[in-house]
C-alpha cells in the first residue's frame, strides 16, 4: 500500500495543516515563487498517494495555475495517484451557457485538471451538481450539511422552533434536507434578477414570524442578496436572522454590507482563509 503525502498550495495553508494534523501526517514541503514562475515539490513522491490541497478563492487564476503545475510535477515524478482537494471549485458559477458567447468555464477547468494528471478530485458543496458530469475521473463532492446542523444545535438555543430559509429556488433542496434533519419548518425566498448580482424583487414563501430565521446558502460573494433577504425576513416578523454559507468569498463591499445588515451573525467555513475578514467585521463567525 502506497504512503500518503499531503501538500498545500498557497491559497489556504492553515486548512491543509489542519487536515494533515487530523490524520496524523506531516505536511509536505512545496516551494512556490510567483514572480519566478516556479513550483517545486520538495519531497520524494515516487509510488506515493499524493493529495494536493488548493482552494479556488482569492486570485483564482494564479491559484489554479499553481495547482495544475503541482499536479503535473507529482505525476511526472511517478506518483502512484494524485488527488486534487479543491474545497471551493474555480469558476463553479460558469457551469452552463446562459447567454451568447459565454464559456462553460467549469468544464474547461475540469479538462485542465485531467490533462495536468489528476486522478481524483475532492471538492465541497459544488455550486452546481452537474459539474460532477464534466469529469471522466472520479470526483467526490463533500457536503457541509453536518457541520451546519452541528453549529445550529450548538449556538442557537431556540433551534427547535427556528425556520431554515433558502435565499433562492436553487438552494431549496439543501434547505429542505437540513430542515428535515432538524425537524423544523423551512421557507423560500423567490428572487427576480434583471442582471447578475442585482436582485429586482423578493417574495417570501413561508412563515417566520416570532422565530429565528436561518438563511443557508453555498456561497457569500457580494452579499447583496442575503442582506436584502435578511431585511425581508425582519419585515416578515423574524426575531433574529442568521446566515450560514459554505464558501465565504466576500468580494468588493460585501463586508460593509454585512456590517450594516440585520444579521445577528454570518457564519462561514474555513474553506477560504478568513483571517483578514474576521478582523473587518464583528458579525462574521
């Protein structure tokens, strides 16, 4: 049986270290120099089972290229198998051709990973489930649902009478699954957009009056939608509003919006590095 090696790209080394510590393996050495365009794997990997942890946030193009070169370096060094651990999949929102001349970038990323030499992909809470079909190699999509349920039970005392809310129709399946496991009600916000990242109108389907409302989504990017949804829930009589999102991207003025929002707290995972964001707002968990 081959030995396991874990390496980290530069996107979130703290997460990779936590993974290595959890399974009791030392994190491998990698040298990555941006301006020298150099990636060097500083460990013996011949015949080894290699896992490379690199998430897709921040400077996504740089991180993706770094991941591809790391995969290729390990494959060229005769690794037994190379698994790419990509908790936040790059370009996941470009999963279909939604207008003329639009690329299906998620499919392109899948092709690039395969050509680089990846044998296995591990990701988390894919924005669109059809991305799994873009790969001809094994792909595992891990869900944050157990962690979401654990956080709710641990941190919200009135969770047995809360309402789980989806900010759009696309997240209804995720929300109903969580609500069923908690044995609580769920609600849905229907939103109409005139253009990307700009919501024109919202309609709440379900009751949240005098209850804690918990918005659950896969990602928080510009945060315009969830902040508007929080206002809608307060107007509908919710006593408190929380948001739980797997991927805390927080582009542009997202943190300012959160600071001015009606949220009691916005909760995200550590898939993306949140050290700077945590210092910028007291509402982020």
